[in-house]
C-alpha cells in the first residue's frame, strides 16, 4: 500500500463528512473518486495529504511514498514568478541544496576548515546525483511538450489563462514524479486537446492516480476503480465508470428488493400480532413474533438521495428583436491577435454556444460583449436588454470572507432577506447554511452561489463562461433543463459536449480571428462538419468518374430522405414505418399489461382483506382456498410486472431509434 485511510472519521464541527472509512491505494491503481457536490471529495484528498487531521482513525502512508497534489481552486494561486520558475518548484530539494552550497561556499572563502570542505564536496556530489545540473533543461522540455512556446517561459504565471496555468502546475507535478497523483477536477480548466493530452500522459504514467471528476467521458477512459463518497461512506467498485453505473443500479435494486421483502414480511408479522395478541390461546406466539420483529436488523430504503437544485431563470422585461450587434470588432493582446474586423449579431431567442480550443479568445469575446474588455469597433446593445454575466473566474470573484447571505445581499437585488433565504433554499443551502462563509464552500457549492447571483437579476440575456465547471453530473442536467425553459437569450462557453448539445440552437466558433456562426444544434453542427470533411476529401478524387457518379446518387438519396428522417438520415423510410407499426403494437400490449396489473392488485387487496377477516379461519377449506388464490395472484402479478418492464424497455429502445 502506498497510502490509505484506516477506520477514519472526519467531521467539520457537527457535520459528518465520512465515517469509519477504510481505503487503501495500491501501486498502479487508477481510481476515480466521485460523489455529488459537497459530499467531501476535496476534503478527503486534503486529509490524505495531511492538510486536515481526522477525528478518529488514521492516514497511513508508506515511509517513502511521495505524493503530488493538484488542488481544485488553482486560480487562487497567483504569482509574478515566471512559469519556468513555478514549474521548477518541483525541485525543492535541489533548490535547497543549491542554497546550502552557496552558503558553504561563502563561509569557505573566509575560513578553510577541513570539515566544511568535506561538507561542501559531499553536497556537490549529492546535487549531481539528484540531477541538479539538468533541472533547468528538463523543465523547459516538459513545458514545451505541454504546448508553451519558448518565449512564454519567462512570462509571469499570472498572465496566463486558467487552462494554461493548469498546465504549468501539471508540468511541476510531472517533474516531481510522485508515486501517487491526487488530482482534484483536473479537466475543469482544460480544453479538449489538453484533456486528450492529459489522458495520454496519465495512460503512460507509472504511479497510482486518484482523480476527482464529474466528467463521465474522462473517467471512463482513465480509471479502473471507482470510489464513491455517498452518505458518509466510501463505496468501492472495481471497474470503470460505466461499470460503476451498471453495478450501482444492480446494488440499489437488490437493496430495494431486500427492503421491500422485509417490509412485506414485517407487515405480515404485524398483522399476525395484531390479530392474535388479544386471544389468550395465541398471545404467547404473538409475543414472540413481536420480540423477533424488534430484533430484526432493518434494511434501509435504497432510494437514491439526489441533490435536486431548483434553477428557474426568470425574465423581468422583454427585450427588442436585436440583443447585441458587434461591428468590425478587432482585438489583440500585444502581438497576439484574437479578433480581426469581425461582425455578428445576437438576436432575441438565440441560445448560442461558443466553442473551440483554449486561448482562441472565447472568454475574451464574452468579456467584449459584456463590456468588461477593451476592443476596437462598435458594439450596440438592443432595446431593453438586461444582461447578467457569469464569468469564468466568477467563483474566485466571490468575496471569500462573506457569508452566503451577505454575498447575495450585496448583488443589489431588491429582495428581502427572507426571499433571499428561500432562493438559497432552492440551491440547497437551507437554514444555517446561508451563514456559512464562502471560504469553506466546496467547488460545486461556490458554483451554486454564483448561479444564484445570476438568477436573482432576472435578466433577459445571460453570458455564461463555463457554467458547468464544478457541478456534479446531476446538477448539470438540471441546469441544462433550466436553460431550455429560459425565455431569454444567452451566449455560453463550454467544453461539455453533453451540455452544449442539450442547450444551444446556434454554434459560434472563432476561426481565423473571425466569428463563424452555424444555425443549428451541436449535433447538427458535428454532422455538418463531418459532411464538410467528407466533401473535401471526395473532391480530391474527382478524376474517378465512377465514384463521382455514385456520390451523386448518394447525395440525391440523402436529399430525398432528409426531410422525413431528420434525426437519422441513413435510415430508409420503410424501416421507419415498420418501427412505428411495431411501436404501436407494443404500446397496445403495454396498456393491456398495465390494466392487468391494476386488476391483479385489486384482487390481491381483496384477498388480503378476506385473509385478515377472522371468519376466514373458521373453515379450514376456505382458508386454504384463500391462501392458494393469494399465491396465484402474486404469481400473476410477478409475471405481469416482468412483462411490463420488458415492454417498457423495448418501447424506449424503439422510440430512441425513431
Ligand atoms: N473548513 C471548513 N469548515 C466547515 N465546512 C467546510 C470546510 N471545508 C469544507 N466544508 C464543507 O464540507 C463539505 C465538503 O466539502 P468538499 O469541498 O470536500 O466537497 P466536494 O465533494 O469536493 O464537492 P465539489 O464536488 O463541489 O467540489 C461542503 O459542504 C463544505 O461546505
Ligand atoms: Mg471538490
């Protein structure tokens, strides 16, 4: 074992984070640490690295285990040092040694003590052994590998955007080559190419890795073990994320079944007790049943507890047809050109996703629209537009010393304290929670405060820069739903493919310093891109007449098929018709089974009430008859329920294919 927790309990005051947890991290393991926002994942990492001390139990660590830790709010780290210096922080030991050598050298200039001289040469030797003379070179290499240009290396760290800062800290960790990497939401600040880079790097990484992440795709590719923090317990799943999803469902179902069976049993026994406790002849039996019932270890109801935030964006005033006009906009940072003489318009009803790599200027463009960044050209607001800006550094812009309630009061809405408290309730901050200081909030909790601030403004135009960062998967879905219902317009930046595809009706991309607009959803955009790519490559083969003819036929077919089979251009029409027929058939069956189930349930309750009627026990015959029909109806119910499920699944499948 490299490091681990042994029967560990951790709490913040009265709030229990994890109870009696045991978890060993072994060499070569790739672990995804998951859980809803605020359950304590970041806290657990801090306990592992010794930043927090447990209330009970212990953290056990191999004597020589080295740990690299990438924490969640990396933007709070700021320095004027160059990125080369920051990354070279990896060589603390070497640096320390260099300092000592320098001091010794100075002393030696004054005295010529034999022992000092020995020390001096020992230390020089140690420095060589540690590779001290090559650290500069090695750091440069890694940074360049991560995409930094040579002239960037001496620029101050604070000048870089989130994604690039992340890479500097990553470089530092890579150079340290620790046995265990602990990474808290590493993909939050990275664009797709960098995420892919990180995936490749981690795949070849020899040590163990623990990744906290809300990114399904990433987890699926990176980990072979999932540790879920849920209801103050660690649940371990040996497999990737997909395995976890399946297995969790099975576990929950099993527990739910066990729970229901036990409840049935308890109810039966209770009925028995109820029926017989007053009868002298049976009272003793009833007594012992009662005792047995008391002793049963009760199985918990397995229904999954989910944090359901209630997001409801509202609009105060309706704006005019045009929200914002950008005309001949140019923008550069020094000699880095971002936009060149580009024009575009945002109309009422537009739900725009701005996509593309880090550093292309997505956040800059958002700031230009919001008016917090200088630019050349014209920007005209439409009539009655009220905008609200959720900036990328929004979480860092929260005043960490404020309580949640103060923070909400300061954003200038006319809401009373009571109204604000009830709003915060929708974001899962109930009662005393609103007196918590921002400082102690988890990443996801801070994101919820920032979102609440956007909501309180009731604007009709939202600018959202990576709003899904830090949010757990369930909350991302709820946010997407809320944006779908929103009556206003928005422009958002996101790297989350799922989220974009659920929210946007237009895609913007910055290509060659211009804003390119695609009118359609993300999936349509992807298809279009693919078609364009195909088109390009087929152009090259133009000499091949045969192929060309075939292509034309294909195209013609596509055109014919397109309007009908919008979602699946390759499916011929008659298959679809078949599907529809089949679907209708299944739906009829489904309805019938539903009616059967209702009928059986009715029969069952009828028999149950007969059974509980003491008269039934008078005639032996009647009683056994009842018992028989009871088990018969239960059997029927079981079969019907199974059919019901099967039909349901088939229908879902067909509907998805249509
Ligand atoms: N110093 C502290 N004092 C009191 N409560 C704290 C402190 N630090 C964190 N908390 C609370 O403990 C809980 C767990 O926080 P933590 O940051 O570990 O969550 P998390 O699982 O990493 O969540 P996220 O997915 O949002 O990053 C949160 O409710 C947070 O508000
Ligand atoms: Mg966290």
